[in-house]
């Protein structure tokens, strides 16, 4: 009887283990992501998934890493004691995306050791992981190392690896360096990415496979391939994106991004004559600081439909913080701009303003504070996400315009018309001060512009409704813009 009870207890323990093991639950049950299975089943050594956001592409990469580290791949010949890298674009993306996915699918019982570059190994999800030692099913130990492209090419030299996972598109030189790392072991390269940078090296090397390599394979994932997304969620995602961005983010398609960065910008649509903006629309000020270069600051308002209005501008070079702070306060007083409870103006600012230089005892954030302005450097500076958000406000996938610029904001208007893509996959770094702080502001509010935006639960009064109707009527019947 005791043997039977012991056996039942072991069976129960195994059932609980399987319930708590996310890897064992992956693509099991009523809903199966067949595009993910196609990726795992493919035997090519250089595999890529081009997919939109929320298509499930990142899950592919994370699960493939854990399969190889544990030696439990269901569709490939497994190897003992593997060594591989997880490569992210930046430290922040490594911590917030790649690490989280790996830790989600890697059962803690199989983790032998975690070594951190920063943070505590007791809470590895909050810090930066250097590598994880994993118990391999063959009885040995595998190693999952973490790298990010900010470290530079030198950090990708010297190792001999079984695999490399690129979470989003890396610079070409880092890709080539990693190909060398898997050469002697005949290892694997696999990447999961959203093709938002235009026709880059990935387009030629992988998507077109111009070299006709027998090792290269790729597939595209779109939202409809993910059985875990419902229609309402898809509609919300669609409403926040530009038509161009939708090609990449929904369908995983490459888009030719040569020419103007903001080709959606139309001066006849987006530039309007100033009008008296209701004070309840006043939202925030955004600043891109400069000393020799111009400091750019704009005042942003939002109506109850989520439309953004750029209503005032300060743009001047070769002035100190005290001068700029005085100008910002003067313009704010003229507008009747709101202030914090302590009487200070508040604003967003480039995170670089938080850095102290050798020439100054205080950083720019502290200098603004000393001059009566409380600036927050906690802004999202991700270039490609920011550009995509600006594009969606210029023209959404549904053709709707949500960004209007007062005609007196001449420097921002000028920058829109002179902002071009460079020879690579980045815009030319010139005359972009106003556009930078526009990105900071729109990125700070992007999550509010779904069907769950900040005004969803606010019922407009009759006065508010009539005021907005009057404002729209006056704009539509004023001279065409």
C-alpha cells in the first residue's frame, strides 16, 4: 500500500511540474500557433521570422534557445552541453524583452547558476544577466549568454557557439561576427524581428537570399496567425498605426523607407491657423536641450478625441538655461499654462539632460530646476518606435489625422519638410531638434491612444461638446490650410 501511495505521489508531483512548466505548455491545448511550429520544425541553419508586433515571433526565439540549452528539442537532433548567445539591440531591450522571455520558458529547477553584470541574481528579471548555466538533459551543463549591440563588435569575438538568437535586427557587422562564432560547431543562427527599418541588409541577405544559400530560410507572421489575439485587440492595434507602419507591424513586410522620413506630412492638412485652445486641453511641454545647437520646446494640447495640437514654440541657439527658462515661463504665462502645486512649470526633456559634464557642477535637469522648471528626463528615445508613432499621428492606417501644428511653429514645420533617411537605416542627424522632442511627447502618450485612452471614462458636458463643435466649424470655414 505504501508503494502505491508513493507512486501516486510521484504521479501527482509530475502533473504539478507539467502544469508549472511553461515550456511544456507551449503550443499545447486547443490553440496552436502553426507558424511557430513551422519555425521549430525547419532544419535550416539560418532561420528568420519577420513578423509584426504581437504575432508571437519573439516566443519562437526564446523557446528555441531553451530547447537547445536543455537538449530537449522535439524536432532536431539534440546536443549535450550547448553554448549560445541571446543578442538584443540594447541593454534595456535585453532586460525587458529577451531575458523575460527566456526566464518565462526556463523552469527554475533546471537553472544551475545565474551570473549578473548588474542587479541581484535573486531577482534576475530586474537586472542585467551575463549568462545562465542550465542543466542539460544529457547530464551536463549548457550556457546561455546575453549580449547587446550597444557593446560593440569587439564583445562578439572569440567564442565558439552552438547557436545565436537575434531578437530584432542587428547591425550587419555584428551579424557577420556571430556567423563566425557558429562556424566550427556548424551551429545555428536564428532571428525574430519586425522589419521597420526599410530595405536593409536583412532584406537582401535573408529575405531575398541573394547569395542563394541553402542554409537560409524565412517566414512572415501576421496578426491573424496568432490564435491568442482577439479581433478587438487587433482593431485597437490597427487604429494606432500609420498605413506604412501597418505593413511591417501587422504583416511583417519590408517597406522601402527611402526619401522623406515623414512622407505622410502634408502642410495643407497638418498646419493650421492658431485658435483659442481650451485650457482643459493643455497637456505638456517637451524640450530638446541645446547650447550651441538650438534648444527646441513646444507646448502640446489634446482634445477629448485624442487629437494633438502643437500650439507654441521656443527655438533658439547659443543661450544658457537661465535664458531658456525665462522664455519658457514667459510663453507659458501668455498662454495661461498650468503649473504644479509648488508653482513650477513641468516638462519632458531628453534623458541626456540628466548627465553631468566636466565643465559643469550641475546637469541640465538641475539647472532647469534652479530656474523654476521641473523637467522629467524619463522619456522613451527608441528611434524607430518613435518615428512609427509620429507617422501614426500624421496618418493612421484608417486614414485619420491626429496631429495639427499651429502655423506659428515654423521651426517644427521646417524640420518636417527637411527630415530625410540617410544611406543606411537611420535618418540624417541634422535639423531634428523639434522632431526629437515631438517624439518624446508622443511616445509618452502612445498607450493612451487605443480604445482605452485617458478620456474613455470622461463624459463630455454639453458645454464641452458645443465648444468643440464651434472650434471645428471655425477651422473648417477659415481659409484653407
